[in-house]
C-alpha cells in the first residue's frame, strides 16, 4: 500500500526541512536537526517531522538512514509522540478511512533499518497492540465495520511485497517488545447511529489466512511462506522467549553432534560454527538469540523535604 499523504493540522514547517527529511542528504538532514533544536516546537510540528523522518528512513542508503535515525531520536527527546495516530488519504480505497500510528507504517515498509526504527519508537512508548490502527469501512445500509490491527497484523495484511529477512526482523522487533500472537485484530460492526453490534477478536492465524484469501498467489511465494513458518514456529513454541530458548538448544545440539561427526551441513558458515572448538565464539553467536530482557522492577521513592522556615 502506498502511503501518499497524511492529514494533520498545525503550523507550517519550512519546505527545506520537509524536503531534507524526505529526500535530503546527510548535510541537509543535519541542517534540519539544527532547525529542530533552534527553539521549542509545538506538538503538531514535532509529530509531523517525526512522521516524515521515520517513514522516509526505511529505504535510504545507510549514511542517510543513520542521519534520519538520529533525527528521529532527537524529535522523540524533544517531545514528539511516537503513538500519534495519523489519517492516511489517497489510498484508492473508496468508502474507507485509515488511521494508523508510525509503527504500523514502518512495519508495512520493511527496509534494512526498519527493525531499528521500530525498536526506537517502542522504547519511547509507541503502542503495538490492536489499537495502533483503525480502518473504518462504510456499509451499504449506512452501517460501519471497524477493523483495528496491531502492527504485526498490519504488516501482514497490507504488505505489497514480502522479503524474508526484513519481514522477519520487523516481526522479531515487535515480538521482543511483547507483541501478541492472539489479539492481533478486533472487528466490530456498528449501525448508522454508531450503536455497536457484533464484535470479535482474531489471532495471527486469521491474519495469515486473510492475507492468503486476498492474494492466493502467496501460496507459491517462498519469502512469504518462510515468514509464515517463522510466526507459526513462535506460536508452537508458546511465545517468542520460549522460541529463542528452543533455537539455542537446537544450535547447541547440532554443534554437539557435528563435533562427533554425527551431523553435517553444506552451509560453510554453519559448518565453521558447528565444528569450531572455540566455545567462546559459539556463545557469542548464541547471545544474539537471547530472549528479551525482563521488565525492570518498579521502584517507589518517598522523598521528604523539610520546609526552610519551620524545619
């Protein structure tokens, strides 16, 4: 899906800044950073430049993408809302309204920097549950159907092209942050007066099946099938942390068998890793498969400050 424009009210932003964030070079993006810190910016301005920088980061070359990532982080520190919902227009979908946050958009447009960008937005509080998007469809009887998709479901349903590694990296960034495989979508029906009728919740299996219904050719798409197999493997393991533990155990078992000439592989990199006697190297590689860290415990601080006059 091509995101042609998004609507937002607020003060105008210099054209040079917009162009720098969309198609600028490193020097122009650095100049946009100077504009951002030159004075306090309003909420609308911050959200608008955050959107422009984030959406146009995913398919840049590495030097430009790094500069835009620095701009995104600066905008977040200045107060930009990573969960801001934008209304997307010109989608060539008559009778529909799309409202999505930036994580949904980035998940749908996987590039080499997408997973880093998603992790950055999530670290600053971006939402990743089914409330991250809202698609409203008008019915012939005047009623409405409202679809709410999580970024993971949105990435599946609205992806125009599947790339095995990049889609997997996006999914891992979301799963590490706690994205659910169960309630990835809610579908509600309303009448013309917005009185709610039926409502149901759907899982990741529904999202995959719905995508295949919309595009039957995916049953022969190796990249999509590999991505689907990864998600179903996570489901079978009972969640992403359990999936990672299982992968670590499998790698350790393969190495154990390979060192005793009881397992072979044609992949040169895997063969080296499996047969190397350097356990430190093996553990280092496995460290990249580590589960997400547990949440930090909440600490309550009680501070007493004496009043100067009374002590």
